[in-house]
């Protein structure tokens, strides 16, 4: 990275440029860029723009754009799991509910009608606990 471009490039992007330069200078021949560097570039692209990041890091714009749209950031697109969820009965006493759960062991769909609710804790525990 030359000193003329440095003032136009944010500090965190300059640091990533140095990481890319170090990787490029550390081997001979054409090797694929390691995934951790691509992931860091995708995060930078979301923060500073795909064009600016691709230009600074000498990367293919199209691939960087696809990666930047696919890799979530730590703050964007992150929904905290519910710690507690309360179901309120309907005023008529009769209720209908549909719950869909997804965990490492698969998906579960729970649907019930009437006043008695199934043991949701037991059902969901079966889904998330390992075999």
C-alpha cells in the first residue's frame, strides 16, 4: 500500500490491506485466498462499501459482493434467542396455536387446539439435546 492512498483509506481497512499484502508476499505461485481473509474482507465491504474495499484489497468485486451479502456481521441480522416466552390464553378459553422449532437434530412443528397445552418444554428439550 502506498502512502498516497493511505489518507483515503480507513485505518481498519489499511490494517486488512497489510494482512493481505503479508499473505500475498509469504508464498510463491497462485494460491486461493484463505477463507479467514475473505471473511474479513466481506466484513470490511459491509462497513466501507464493496467497491472501495475491493479496490483497496485488489479483490474481484463480484465475489466480494456475494460474500459480503452472505456473511452476517456481529451486530446485523442477529436476533437474540428468547429467554422466556409466555403464551396467553384466548378470552374464549379455546385456543389454537402453531409453533415451529428447529434445532441441531431437526425440525419440529407443534399444533394444538383447545385449552390443554402440550408439554412444550419436554418436546423442545428432545429436539435440542444430543442423542
